[in-house]
C-alpha cells in the first residue's frame, strides 16, 4: 500500500490521495508476486450489480475486491475543512482468512473509515494462462484471439451464474457445443477445477460445487468483470450490453467528499530528482497529495504536516521541505509554492539535493560539509569558477549555486552578494525564446488519445487558427456574447450548441497558452537547469509536457450533433483523426459571430470546392454541381505494394463509369484552400468476412504537389500519362521473363540448363562414359551437349542484354516521372507538405499514432519534428520521405499548405 513515511502512517494524507493512491496500491502480499510491478487497482463493477450503502468495487485487472465502510447513513461525508479530510491510519497488506483490513480517521472531523480487501477467487496466474492459450495461436489476428477468449470466459460466466441459481447440471466434455466454446484445454480445466471448484466425475462430466456458496458467487462476478475487460478490445458492434463496466474510483471520491479538492490546470510528466534517482511520484507520496492537486492544496498539505510536527530541524522536516521545493521546481509557474519555499528558507531550510548539486559544481564534491567551509573561501572559489567560463548559461548556474550555499550557511551577506551577481548576469540574457534550440511542448496521452494529440499539435501549427484561438475574449473574433443567427447546413444553431462551442474554444485557448508558456519556461529553465535553489526535476525543463483538459478531449470524442443530443463515445476509444478534425472544425465554426452571408474564415482556410459533372445516359444536359470538401479522400491501389501521392491524386480525379447506367462521372477543382488536407483511405471493409481491415501499402509522399492539372483549364498537363504508358510497357516486358510454371526467372532457368549441359559435356569425357557410349552407336552426347550449351548461352546473352536495356529504360522513365512530379510550378495551386499523420499497426482497431510537422527558420532552414505524445524530437527527413515500403507504420492523413502562403499559414 502507498504508505507515506512509515507503516503507522503518522503523517496524514489528503482524502483524495487516500482514494486515488493508497486504496489503489493496497495489494495483498499473497498475489503481489503474480502482478506487474507497481500494480495499481482500477476499481470497477458491472453495470447490473446492485449498489448498497457501503462502497464496493473490484479491480479490473487483478480482481481483488474492496469494501469501504463509513458509520452512519449520510450519502456524502464532507469534512469541516473545505480542502477535505486529512486521514491517518494503517492498512495491512497481509491477508488474514483471505482478507486484508485497515482503518483510517480524519484528524480534523473525526470521520472513521474502515476497509476490507479480499483476495480474488480466480488467481491472476490462472486468468493469464487462459488468456495466453486463446490469444497466442492468433498472433497474426489479435482480434480473433480476443473473440475466442471472450467466448470461453462468457461461457464460464453463464455456467457459473446458472450454478449460483441452483442449476446443478454437469458440463459434458464430449458434448460438441461445450467443447467448441471451452476447448477443455489445460488452462480451462485449471480454471474450472482450481478457480471455480467444479469436480470431474465419470471421466467426462464437470459438476458444480454442491449448494450455493459465497465463493462461487464471487467467482461469477469476477468472470463477468474479466469478460467485460476482454470485450473492450473487440469491435464496438460485437460488445454485449450485459458486460459493461462502471468505473468506481470517482464515486468513492464523491462519497467521501474527496472530489472537491482544487485541481491543477496542467500536470507534469514523471521527472527524476537531481542526484537522487527518486521519481516525482514519491515526492507527492510524502506530502500525501495527488499529482493533480493545485498549488494551493499542495501548500495546505505541507502546512498541515508542519502543524503536526513544527520542528524545523531533523530528517522529517528536511524530507518535507525537499518535497515542497521539488514540486515548486517542477511547477515552474507556481508563484504560490515558490513563495512558500522562500518563506521556509527564511526559517533556515535548504533543499538537500540542491546543496549537493551546488557543492559538486563549485568544489567537485557533492557530499562536502558546506558548513565547515569559510564564506570568504566560498566566494573565492566562486569567482575562480566564474572566470573560467564565458557562457551566460554557465554563469547563471554558478550564481544560482552560490545563492544556494549562502542560504545553507545562513550567511545573509553572502546571499546579498549572490543576488547582485545573479541580477547582473540576468540583464545580459535575451528574453526571447530560441525556438530552434527549445523544442515545442509534447502532450500527455490521457487514454487512447494519441491521434487526438496529433490533431491538436497540427491545429496549433496552423497560424490563423492558433492566433484566433489565442484572441478568444477580445469580443470580436468569437461570439462571446452568444448571439444567435449562425447557421450550419441551413439549420439555425441553438443556444446550447453555441455555448458548447464557446466552451470548446476557451478550453482550446487554455491549451494553446500552456503550449506557448511551457516552451518559454523550459527555455528559461535551460539557462540555469541545475540551479534555482531547489532539487530540480531534470526531465522537466528539457522535456516539457502539457496534459490536455479532460473536458476538451470529451468534446472532441463526441459525434457531431446535427441538432440532436451529442452521442458520447464509449470511454476514450480510438477514433479516426478525420472524424476528430471534422468535429473540431464544426465547433470552431459554431463559435464564430453570426453574419449576413454566414461566412467563416475557418471554412475559407480549410475548405475548397469541386465541380462534379455527369455525362451520358439520363444525365445528358444536366448542369455540373458544386461540392465543398475539407479533405480529399484518396484510395490506395489494392494490387500494389507501393503508390505515389500523385498517382492517387490522378486516380481520384480521373473520370469513372457509373456501372448502373454507364454514365461517366468527372470532377475538377474550382478552388482549393490555403490548407489542403488529404485522407489516405487505409481502412477498408471485407464484405465476405464482414470485418474491417487495414491496407498497409507504402505511400510515397512528396514535399510538393500541384492541383493545377485538376482544374480543367488545360494548363496543368504534365505529360505524365505518356511516361506511365511507357513504364507499363517496360514492366510487361520484364514480367514476361517469368516462367509460367513456378514464377522463376527465364534467365535463371537458362543458366541452370547451360550449367547442366556443361556438366554432361564433362561427363562424356570420362572413361566410363566412353565405354558406355561405345555400345550406343550414333549417340554424340558430347557434341549435342556442347551445341545445346552454346545455343542456350547465346539465347541467355540476348535476353540478358534486352533485360538490361529494359531495366535501364524503366529506371530512366521512373526518374523522368519523378522530375516531372518534383518540378512543381509555384502558383495558387502549388502546395508544400506541412504535416504527416502516421498510424502504426496491422489492424485498424489497434495501433499507435504520431505526427511529423515541418518546422522552418529563416536562418537555420527546414527541419522535421516528430510529435509522439509527450516526446518531441528532431528527425531526418528520410524518415518521412522514404521510398521503399516501411512495414505497418504508414501515413494516413496529410496536411499541405499553399506554397505562396507558407509564412502566414503555418509555423510552430
């Protein structure tokens, strides 16, 4: 269990920490060895489970059952303190009679809470053994493995449920249906016998335990939870309503009044304390507060501990102050915490890790007893180190180290001197962020939201959207007054839709501001990355990260309303970025002020228009119709391992025949937007198997493309069609060299024949062959073999020369096509690649997403950045523009910016 400082939990913890951390880390020692390291419970229950007065839940992963009891009948137990309960108590991880017990009480209001944790009936090892047995045979198709696993577990659940209801009929192992569903392999039999207590009789019948017992009922509930957990990995259409999970941690928090604490707007990722190897998680653990607690709550928890132990010296006070100063260092924007750190420093407290870092920097000895060092000597060493460097960053670090040691020595004069030196150096520092050195900020994945993070990073890089969002509140850019009148597809927007859209823009502005501010803070921190008077979290300045607001994510994870109530998606499940982008654009458009023509700068930025013409049949004489597009959906060829983005564009705009009545449908570009989005249709549906599959063909993207040839003006003909016909002709000739029997190469076969005949010729020279051939008059084996070898060699030489010419012609043709595609005339239809969304995974249901974004600097040129959730790195351009197939990580959404508008349209 997450004990703060000792098994007796002498230091109190915030009620929210008790709910979020301590209960989630309360693991019985009997099963801890079967669980992953640092296992934390995720409390759930099935939707059809009845609710009682006590809070009860089961861990989704290890199946431990927890019950929390509070005396009385109040529906919510709030503390007299507005910040919540401050709990003290003990919770044992050692089970007695299969249960662990514990209790805690609030030192402010006296509320007493007791807890019971029961070990699972179905041991984790048994469950994992069954999972491996079902999933491993389908490594090429994980979804099918999950189907088999769900079939077995749901069948066991039904059998156990029937047994709990008094159905004592045995399961016959030789019956066709049970054998098909359960398979009766070793993992299933172990689960039946060891887990459920079924008994094998007569060699082929499994009988349920006699009489209804609590153990079997708990096993039934655990099987239901396992089935619910498994079906979350199945397609949504295959999920059964009887196996839906309810997540219970939040309800416990509300029940104990632990949900009311103030939270931070943004959270940091894990960091490491300088020289200690301690995760930032342990720092929050020692103060007994959740990591998302606001600065005010962290300060309150610290002050509560000081009230309980007012001593300013000793290891407990030092550790407490180290925790506070570390959190203040990680939260570089926290003025409140820094002020508290400064006030505690005035009481003589100095962060121990900062003192060690300062001693190492100035004296080369992290464990030096600074109290024994004379102040004048310290100043001389500092001046000597300062004279050894000419870099501003190094000077700032040395000045900060001097200030730390002066504080540790409680030498006021030395502190004043250090402050003067630091102020003088800071005046030389350029305040502007060096955007080439300090990379952009990453986004935390809050649960299957890697594609959402990609889209948010892309939106932030679009200058018109970013600047408009950051202007939210100016009273003119957006419809802050919630004035009605804007339309969507001819429908008047309701007030609720407008307010929801305004809320979205407000949340998006907060996120964009965090991305800007954290980048500036990280740049400032790199100038003194090991200074500042606090034990620094070394990962924080170098790898800054922002956590998207959950409400913002929820808004983008709901389907567009179209005037109807929005339909929330089940949990944070994976979604196509195209749907997410459409939802975002819709919300931004709804938040704009109404206008007479219902115009939208967002639509002007992202939307273009096509003219669709249909000729032949009954449509003869019909005028072309105009269609708006916010992205072009390009298909990949089903019969090829690789394709070019230009080939896909050509295929999109080529005339197509409507099979039903032989009409011809053609399209052309009327106008294209400044930002052109292209969706690569990798997900297709197999009508025979009735399931979706992903096309993992390689797509060659181009740094520049042009839509001029698709405007219908006749000015954009590239002459590529003739080159493609020549290439197809060459490929047909090269393909002809394959033998129809086994597909091997003709030249290879001729080589084998020639080698064989040369062997026959050598055989004919042998004495034994002479004796044999003497009995066969007229058998000129040597001459015949020599003749055949010569003829075959001549034929092979002719074909080889021809293949060489054809291969060279093919290479020259491909190079010529590349030159034509690369030679893009810069006009209003020329585009430069700005962003590439990547999906990595064999199937559309599973995988990971990241995005590459082009970054340009007038002095440094162009580079490509990879945004992979919280990690942002510089990558080689070949990683994006590789020519050959690249496995299962491939582009599925492209963003191009009009070349003539690059400076005003895109930028990081």
